[in-house]
C-alpha cells in the first residue's frame, strides 16, 4: 500500500485467447504476482491499455483509478490502484479467489 493506493505486481501474457485475471503466481524470489492475460498484442501499448481496462473492469473501479507505474515494455508490471486501499485489497483477494476456483 502506498498512501491511499495499492501497488500490484502483474505478470502479463499478451496475445492470449481471452482477457482474464488468472490467479496468483510467485516469482523466483517468492513475491506474489497477479497473473493476467489479454488478447491484445504487445505493440504500441495495446496490451498495457487492455490490462488497465481489464483490471478496472474486474475490480469495478473507474479506469482512471488504475495506472501503470513501471514495466511498460516487460512482462512484469507494477500497477497503482487509487482509492480505498483496504477495499481494493479485499476486492482483489475476492477476484483472485474466484479466478483460481474457476
């Protein structure tokens, strides 16, 4: 959490069959990352834009409340979710739980 916002690390897979939040994975150092897939190709920022839209829609928050902080050209991205950090954390936990169950 960062002063009223929540930082989320995402591992993005572009050019997937569908747009989805696919649960949680762990990096080699043990840090958890949110797994996401988008249909958009990784060119001209299309996959990043699709990721921001997917996260906003999935968490039911305004698109402007999600921004890319780092990782624009890599698979690992840091997103900043603005708003009530505790409510966002709860919504994210619920979302990940339903993604892993289904």
